[in-house]
């Protein structure tokens, strides 16, 4: 959608209608039914974000890109996830949407029924950073509410910022009305982690949290068969604060500093002659983006990542983590194979001279 100054005054409903001018009421209802069963249709059709660098439009539709569909599929399939990423690939926004979906519909049984008694926790280095992640969930939900999805026939469950409080003013807490599902944000450290049982525990910028390992050890026994943990971060070396995240990615025993085993599966082991190579903006990319969910699920995560530039996947045999490496070149808007991507890289190099190491910070 081309943005202009008038877009900044549009309501969420008006922006959604402008983005989907030919969408009928029946089609929207079908899209919502799919969105309750899997997080990718939820993100693809209904999630909007806010761009702090663009004040011309109040909400922006989450980009429909293969990178993000694969991340959503990874989230849906795996229990323990680690993502090492470049900056500026919207991973925090996507996990805000994934956490919101999990709290509302994360039954993982394909029924689309509301989820009950889910506990969605975000841990950041500082409490204020965690509350910002919760605010992103609130913004995504607020757009859905303005679109009227809480009314029949959609019947999205109601969300409020804290139990017993009808305002959004309560710090670091939110809840789904009537289901017992809650959302909380914490600062780093194991003390709070020991007191909770998590359905989803996300540690944001884990390589920059000196107490991430202690928090993971505290939360791991509470996950059971269905709880999830996600470690997300840009890299921060293999010593100091970054040691736990580095060792998790490479399946290194933290006590012996030895690799615990060969990966169960890896995109590096996929025979490239047996798969379709997906170039940015290609027909193959569009084919995968439009593919029905049940067909997309037939691909292994290793196959999906082997098809795409900028993505690598491995399933660790020792610690059990599913590890995704996401380089900015997986985004067609930043790929050196597209004209707009080359322009972004040129601008980032200029930024390196003017504002510091922008491009280097975007690297893995």
C-alpha cells in the first residue's frame, strides 16, 4: 500500500480495507478460520505493526515474505527454538505476533478453538524492554479489535492489560478474558523464572543477557511436553554474556566446551539437486507463499531453509534446540540479488561511515 500523509489519520479498519479492496466478507471469515488454526495465516492476513521511522501511516501490514513464513513454521513445529539473526529483520515483531496467537489459539490441534490457561512470558535485559514487547502484542491486538474481530462471526477472545483492570495501564501484565491465559514480561534473571510455569518463554537478545543461562535452567523443567522456549538474538561472541547463546547454537556442552553430537538434520546436508532453488521475487517464491498450509507442512525445515538464500537450519542432537540462522539477505528488500536490496546495502554502507557500523551490526 502506498502511504501518504492522509494514511496517518486512517483507522485500522480503513487501512485493512485499503489493503484488501476485493476481499469479501466470506473470504475474510475463511481467512480468520485459518488464522485460528496456524500462526502464519494469522500473521499474513491480519497482523499490523508500527514503523517508528515512518510517520506517514499509523499501521503497516506485516510483510508477506518467505523468511517470515518459515519462522512461523519453525515456531509451530518445534518446542525449543534458537534464532541467531541479523538486525532489522522484524523478528521481535513476528514473535510478538506469535506470542499473541499462542495465547489466544495455541492448542496445536488444528481445531481453531481458543486456548485455555496459557502462560506467555517475555524476558528482556531490562523490565522496560519487556514491557515494550508486551506493548507490541497490545498494538497487534488493538488493530484486530478495531477491525471488529471480537464480534460475531469471528469471536476473537477479549484481551486486557491486567486481570481485574479494564485499562491498558498495568505494567508488564495482560490477560485473555475468560480463558485464564496470561502475558507477562520480566527483566533478566532466574528468580522470577523459578516461580512460573511457561507455555511460551521467549528470551529476547539472549546473547546480551548475562543471566540467560540461569533463567533457562530454571524454566526448562517446567516446560513439560507442550511448553516452548525461544532464544532470539543477534550474535555477541562466544565469551562473556554471549557464551550461553553461542554454546546453545553450536550444541556445545557448557561444562566441557565440547560439541555434543552431529545435528539430527541440517539444511547444509540437503542435496541441492533435489530441491527448487528459490530466488527473490521469483515464481518459485510466490508459489511457496501461496501454497496451502497443509502442503507447506510437507517440507522439512531443512528443505525449506536450503531453498532460500540467507537461511540455515539445524536440529541439535545434544541440547535438542532447533536452530535457525537468519541473515538479512533472506529478505528480498535487503538481498544483493534485487535492485531495492542493493540500494539498501548501499545506504547501510553510507550509514556505516556516518552513524557507525550499521551494516556490520546487521551481519551474523
